[in-house]
């Protein structure tokens, strides 16, 4: 295989345009909704992008750059887009983590990459328990606790699983740091040399965002599958952890996964009805947040350069706000301004 092919090309221009909406204003929500068969999947695909040619040229330039990138952000992005060699991917994530030990994004990404079922484990994963490392260095974040609970489930250790679930429920926030990753992607694409239109750059960054795998949310979905048959203490731990994520997670995908966990674990009757309503509320809010980006996505295709410039500036500001405050908080603030 040509090594240049290891870094995936962006999806079609139609998908890239859709993600110019999704990544800009509700990256995780749009992807999660599509995966869950929501009404968003019934929307006709947008017309082919006017930037298709420029996006392809920018992608070639970015892939060539990432092949030799050694800086932390370039290494992280190359690894994020490389689906051809898991060992090389882990090495690049580890390189970014070592170079920037203060980055929660690099810390979390490496931990999740090391949870892949690779045999043998890459040296970077075998030498250090990366998930435990994340948990101890991010002490108010419930996501690594939920991942530790899932690992205990896989190891058939229900006592440890319940302990981690109970600890997760006490954590004040839940974050996988993808919002920070989306901003890194944009800043790397924006910095590419050349005279490409900023709207084309936004589309390329959006298409790279489409490669995002909401790993933590998917793991949460697998927790407590048999909660209805489990002891009351186990079910209560599952419900409480799910409710905490549904109410305090930074992204819509994590909130939705938490709400689903609580709904399937709650006892039949009023408790399950309340959990089911919470799930419906989270989904409604995430759909509304995603839809709020439609105007920005359309403006990226405008013939007027000034209109495109305003759309890119609005998108960039939203990405920065989401990276700083989280996707949910940014959506709430945006709704108030609207």
C-alpha cells in the first residue's frame, strides 16, 4: 500500500458539506444522530460542493505534510486520520502526549487508542496503563471512570465495575475532549500554505471531523446491558452514572449515551418513565443544536466572498467556544444570543 493512502482522504464533497454544518455547530450530535437512525438521516444529501476541487488539492497538501510532521499537533492529526496501521497510530499519539504532557486531548486520545484489542500491545500501551494514567491526571472527569468500569466488566469484576460507576456519578463533568480536537483540526488546515478559499478549508476540516469515532460514547452504550437482571446495587450504580453523564457531559453524544444508560437500567414505572423523558429531552436539544448550523453550512457555498467570510468567522468562533466551554454549553449560549 502506498503510505500516502494510510491517511484517509476526506469523504465526498456532499459529506464534507454536511460536516461543515455538523462539525461547526454540533459535530458530535450530528454524527451520533446519524448513527442512531434519527430523523437527520432522512434529510436529502446536499448538492455537490463548489469547493470540491480545492478541497482535494488541500487534502493532498495536508496528507503530504502529515507524512513528515513531527510536532505534537501534526502527529496527533496524522494519527487521528490514519486507519491503516494501529501500532503507528499509537506511536504518534504517544509522541504528542509526551511532547505536550499538559494536553488533556492528547492524554485522553492515547488512553482510548490503547484500549483497542491489539495483540501484542504496542510498547507505548504495554509500558503504562494509559487509562489509569488519564483517570489520575483528570480527577474531576467521569469519562475515564466509565471506561474503567467497562474494563472491569470485560474482566468479569462486578465489584470494581460498581465502584467505578459510583465514582463516575460523583464526578462534576464528563468530557472526551473531541471539541478541542475539532479546533486543532481547523487550525492545522487553516495554516496550510496556498491561496485556497477559507470556505474550502472549512470543508476539508469538516470532512476530517467526519472521521471522528465517538469511542467513549460507544463504550457507555455497552455498559449495564443486563442491569434489569442484576442486583439492586448494580442497577442503581448504572442509573446514577448514566444520569450524571446525561446532565453534566460536555457533548451531546456523551449526554445521549448517559441518558440511554439510565433509561435501560431504571426500574420499570416512574423511574424508567423519568429516564425515558430525559433521553427524549437530550435528543431534542441535540437535534436543535445541530440544525442551528444550517445557515452557516449554506453560507459556505455562497457566491459572495463576504458572506462566506462571515460564515467561516462564525464557524471558527463557535469551534473555539466549544473547545473552551464544551459543545452543550456553547449551544446554550448560542441559543440565548439567537
